C-alpha cells in the first residue's frame, strides 16, 4: 500500500526532516510510526498524502508514484485516505454532524448517503448524541473521536493518524485505539504516528521508529520488548 | 461535471454570500455604482437619439444647380422627383422668386439688394419630404439628390439634427467603453471579495484539500459568488437606469413643455451587454484569485 524508497526530505534553509528512509507497508497492514518530537513522523504522513514531495527518492501509495500525480489525481488518491490530524482540524463554525458530512459532501456523496454514513460512524465512535454540538463544546477526547469519525466516514483504504491520542488520558487513548482496531478489522491499512510508549506496549504491532529523520532498529527492539497483545 | 456537484457549488456559493452579507452588500454597491454610470450613459444616448429622431427631422431640402445649368434641367428633375416615394411636393423657385422670398423674409436688407446689378439668388428646387419618412430615409434622400446631374448643393434644416445624433453616438460609445472599463474595476472588486472570502474560509478549504475534494468543488462556490456579484451589480445598475427612465417619464407627463422628449428604457441589447461584461468580470475576478490560492496547495 505504501512504499518509501530512499526518501530524503529537506525543507527550506537546509533543514533535513528525513534521510534516506525506506519502508513498505502492505495493504491491510497496521503500523506505528514512532520517534521523539521533530523526528519526522508528520513529514512521513505529509509525504503519503502528498502535502509534501520528497527531495530525493520516491513515495508510492496504492501503486502510484505520488510525485508524478497531477492535482486531480492527488485529490482522487486522497479520497481513498482518511486522515486524523494531531490538532483535529475540525471546522469550528460547523457542528459535529456537519464536520463529518462536510467531507462526504466534498467527495460528492448524495444527501441521504451522507446522512446515513455520518450517523453510522458517529455511532461507532459513540458520539451520535453530540451531533449538534460545536467542536468547542466537546472535550479533547470527543473532538478526537469526531476527527476519527470524519476520517473513516468515507470508508477509506488507508487511514493515517498523527498523534491521535496525544492530548488524551490513558483510558481515552485505549478507547480511540479500539476504534482503530475495529476499522483495521474491516481491511483498512492503518499507519499511526505516536510517541506514546504505552500504546506500543499494549498493541503489539509493527513499529517504524524514526530518530533524527532516519529509520532505526530501535522500533524492532520496542516491539520485542512486548506488551499486551490486542 | 455532475449535476449534483453543480448544485453543491451553487448552494455553497449562495450560502457564502449570505454569510458574508455585509461584504456582499458593499461589493454589490460598488459594482452597481460603476455599472450605473455606463447604464445611464447608454440610456441618455438612446433617448437623445430618439428625441432627435422625433423632433429634428428635416422637412424641406433646397436643391441648387450650377450657374450654367439651364432652367429646363431643374424643371425636369422636379418632374421626376414628384413621382418618387416619400416626397410630398416639389416647387421650382426661379431666380426672381428667390429674390422676392429673401426680401419678404428680410425686408431691412432690401436697400442692399437693390444696389446689386445682378440677382445673386440662384434658382433652386424646394423639395418637401412627407411627414412619415424616417430620419435615415431622409438622409438617403438628401444624398440621392446630391448625386443628381447638375446639382451642386443640397441644403437642409438638419445640421443640428446631425450634430445631436453624432453627440448621441459619442455618448453611446462612451457608455460602451465605460462598461468595458468598469468591467475591469468589477474584476478587481470581485477578486478582493473572493480573497476575503478565501481568508474567512481558510480552515475549511485546507480541510477540503486534504480530504481530496475535487478542485471544482473547492473553487466552484467562489466562481458562483463572482458570477452572482457581477450579474447582480449589472442588474441593479439596470434597475437604477429604469428608475431614472420612470422618473423622467413621469416628469415629462407632468410638464407639457417636455412633451417633445421621446423616452424609452434601456434596450435589451444594452442590458445584455452590461450583464455580459459584469458576469465575465465577476467570473474572471473569482477565477484569478482562486487560481492563485490553488497554486498554494
């Protein structure tokens, strides 16, 4: 599903975010992308949904080299992805229901289909009773669940999540991870960027560990350290 | 583009205009004011031309012959002209009659005229055009008289008519040119409004891009906003010109002295011109800004 081949990403003023990163995540796979803040986790995700282009190397998603895609093709590819942002990126002026249906609308779904899907995913994340609340009226955990509902509403092939439990307590983190686990059970490929060791221990999955923009073996060590299997 | 996408674009565009109603009203006002200048110029030109056509039609042409031309030539032309369409009457005015007519009109000049050895007043024809003949046909007739054999000059009482018609043409051209120039101004106004609208909905648009919304879905509502602002401004300008027309009509009805005015609202072709200019301007303004914004993504 995702193939990084010798990817280096250099930002302006010579800041190197990634150095020669290569990995492959198969279709239906589930992996954690770990590393300290500033290690390049968000850059990896941005390269996958083509918000950024690699300075060197190639990024393939669903068999397509993302660098060679026209704008319309990038948008088509993004419609097959669900993205949960670190800051949620909910639209403050729209209520929970509209935040979810908004994405489905942008993807061209008819009104009835939009309503059905939105209700369904909000039920899955346990927020069907907060449909008419504005984001600011929700707790951090609830906002994150709305972001997840929005990301999975269109039933994507690939789900990317950037620190989805970053600001949540342990109980809420587990709740969120359980939602991801259920989505993965339907065959969705999932890549979660996190630096929460608790999640890595609890959910023993493949770990891609970044240090200073490089993939290292420490991830394998962490996985070997074990934890509660899901 | 699917009908559903088009519907979404239109409803989103209209909703955005409604949400930013203060900005929408300000933009509409500016576009209306600019296009009103053009609309009023076109209205004035049309009405001036119509009034001149109604009041300023020359009724009599005087046809003069060369000095060597025999009287028989004038008589022969008079005979032919009497059978021509649109001519009510033709009178042959001989030299003596011309002199007498002049002295009857200007008796205080008789002493001066008596001093002259030769009669300076040439013989000529007085051609009276039928009332029903339109101005354009009168001009053709005048030109045709000038082309007759032996004729050296055709004088008519239409000098001011021609000047006023030329003035009306100039005002009309100025109105059209203003319409085009104001279209440029409207483009800039709509571009500014779109820029503000983009800034207001920046977060929403950023989310749309990352969730893979089609480009048309993202930019479409802004284009709809531009089209609505442009067309709305032009239609309001047309409404303003109609108001002026109604006001002038009422005034003319109340004051008999103004009864000579031939008043009509802005013709459909002018309305179409204004609306086309403004729609193109609105679309261009929105596309220009949206295109710049899209490049950032």
